C-alpha cells in the first residue's frame, strides 16, 4: 500500500482513513509511506502520536533509512501542515555564515551585507525546521540553537531587536550524540534538549519484511518514470534482495531497482539486472547462496509476485500459483495483503 503525504492534505487524509495508518515507509525522494514490518509500524505509530504535539524530537538512524521523510510526515500530520517545512543540512553550512543563514542579518552587519536578510528560522515561522545531521553543527551555532529552543527568540546578526518565532524543531543524526558530548564537540545541554523524544529507524537489514514492498514500489515508480513495461520482480531476484545486507539502506535499494529498470531487457527484473554488489562482490560471476526464509516469507513473496505479474487479477494469479481463487483470497487476508500492493 502506498500513501501519499502532500503537506496540504495529508492530515485530512489520515483522519478520513485511519486504516491507512497500518503500514508505512520512507522514500528518499517522494512523500509516501510504505511499510510492512512491525518495527516500522511502531515507529510510525509513535511519530503520529508525536505529531499532535509541538515537542522537539530527535530521529536516529543510519544513512539512507529515511529520516527526513519521517520528519516530513510528522510535519504533515501536525497542525502545522501547510506551513513551511525547511530542511537544514548541517553538514554543508559554512561556519563563517552559519548565524547569517540560520538567523539572518541586518544591512551593514558585515562586509557584503548590502540588504537585510531573513534567516531560515524566520522563514520557517509557524512551520517546522528539520536539522539534518545535527551532530555536525558547529559549537558556536549550537549555543544560538539552544537559546531558540528555550525562548523561541533570536536576534539577526548585527541586530538588536528580538525576533519572536513559533517554530517546531525536529533533528536527525546518524551519529552517537552522547559520544560527541563526551568528546566535547556537542553541547551537553543541547543534547538533553533534543534527546527527550527519540525515534529510531531500524536499518533495512533488521526489517527485511519491508524489502518486497519497497522493491515493488520502486519498480512501479521507475517503470513509469522511464517509460518501461516492467511488471514485477522474479523470485530469484527477490531472493537476492532479501539476502543482501543493504549497508546503504532504503536509498541503496532504490538505486538498485532504478538501475535494474533502466538496464533490464525484459518485463520482469531478473538477477542479472541487479547491481554486481548484490552478488557478493563486484567481480563475482554468480550470486551467493540466498539465506533461508520461512515458508510464510516465501509464500507471501510468491503471492505478491503473481499479483503483480497479472496486474492484480486474482483469478489469473491463483491459476499461476496453482490454487483456487478462494484460497488466494484467504492467504491475502492472512498476510494483510491488499491490491494494489
């Protein structure tokens, strides 16, 4: 199931259709949620509860797990939906310009300040600021950020007038902030301001139930984008996807499917369409032996593949699987599968 999260209507969508909250996912480029695993369902449940407040939260997870999309979802589910959502990549802020970028400056505040400029916090008033990789923020900016969190007030560079704002702060990191505190490169008081509510997104290798749903989602997405008639993923290719450890998480899975759609030559993704890295090493001539899966995992994968291959026609999918349509319906109900998947 794929659930769009446009900032202007996602809150109403979920209020009108609460059953859609059951599954979720995060993509690196589009505002949708698509998951199967209990771990991510719990993360989404907590995020939705958090969205109803203005509490500051820290989102933890490895690179590529979808921290920014989860932050966008929290914003979209909140009363701030429709107001600005501004992402600040703390890894790219030049230290000499951090204060000006975040809090703005007055005309003449420094050489080159020819006009008064609003900072990103001021631009985000009544909305949400997302501090991506907050562990990379310079100590000088951490002091200012702490003051904003405490007082919702700041001054522009070169200014004397306090500016009051109403901004919700969400932050994310793939680092151990406690370790950075011990090393003296992250303020302890700021850490405790951010650490009150923590959402941890598990790496993809720890929630393999999400892999088929994500893979099929990306398959549909890039088939449309590239104008290719790819209807699904072969069982052998899915075994490879399930076996691989995905150090790059969802982002890496997305790129693997994008590559397979772009370079594949048939209407179904085959093992040879997947990146060499999935075969164990880049110079490997054959894939490694797949891990053993439970019968339920294998059955669910086959059912999903049959439905995709036959465009959701349950009668044809049942024939291909060698079972009756009633049996297929019962198994779909057992696995909480819906079409489109």
